[in-house]
C-alpha cells in the first residue's frame, strides 16, 4: 500500500507539472499578439491560490506524510504567479485593475489562512481547517473552466479550450484522487475526484466540437455570454485556461 501511495503521489507530481506548464502555448500566443484576446485570467489566479493553500496543507506541521503535495504545489504556485503577472501586463486597460485586485485578494486570502492556522489552531484542528479551505478552493479551481465549457457549447468551437489543459486536468485529478483514497485523506480525494470528472467532461466536449469553426454570427464575450459581431468591441477580453492540483491551472 505504501508503494502504491508513493507511486500515485509521484505520478500526480508529474501530471501536475505538465498541467502547470500546458498554458505555455497560450502565453506564447498572448505575448506574440500583445493581447489576452478572449482568454480568461481567472483560472490562473484560482490555480495560484489553490497551489498556495495545497502546498501549505501538505506542510509537515499541518498534514504529516504529504510532502509530495507541498513540493508540486509550491512549484505550481511559482509558475502560476508568473502567468498571472504576464496576463495582467497584457490584459486590456479596462480589465487590468480588476485582475490586479483579484491577484491581491488571492494573496491576502492565503496569508490570512496561514496566519490563523499558525497562531490560532493546533494539531488536528489545524489540519481540518487548512484541509477544508484547500478543498473548497480546489473545487473552485477545477470549476473555473465551467464558463468556457458553456462558451464551447454555444459557439460549437473549442478554440479557447486548449486540449492539453483539459487532458492534464483529467490525468492530474485522477492521480491525486487515487492518492487521496489510498491515504484516507478526504481533503485530497474529494476535490480531485471532482476535477477528474470535470476533466472528463471537457475531453468529451473537445471530441464533439473539435475541428469546428465558431458560429459566424456570434462570439463569446469575457464572461462567457454572446454578443452580435457588429456589437463586438475591437479589443477582446476573456475566457479560459488553467490548474491543479490539485487547474490555470489543483491538489
């Protein structure tokens, strides 16, 4: 059992690293075009926050025997911070302040959780508190692409739902779900089970709509809603891309 536990933890680290690195293609496109186009920065912020909280949860003084959780999520947090800063730099002026505020709120939320867990809680209470917070934000992280899934269905196009991001959300969620089950840790099993299922749904949508062009009469806006092309502003703004370890992007 210990061997399997370590195996799925190591495999979860590998798939999570690929998940964190998969948006590189998207960011090369953003840097080249000097625009975030219709990609959303929210999944990257949520993935960053999730990584910070999950890394904290895996610390020995919070949750023993979960150092693999801390190592990959600490790495993921650094990667996601870079993504978020690049996104803020290239996002439209209208959205720049909003993304900057969201980034600051996420950092503030993590610092608050860390301080409360260190100074106000001890032993099992500390683990439960940190685990519950990490669980909630892991589910939020995995759920952040739901808006782009809605856009895919409406536009019948997967242009803004990268395949490799969806694939590694599924693989990462599956590995950490099994890791959580083997370790009898619901704080890892529950959110990653959700991520596994959501990743599978994204892959199904990709298989259905791949190769199709967006509907000519409408294009998705930054919040996933549609507007007529003659009403579309020249400077596009959002949606998707993320992750966990848990996606943008979940443990």
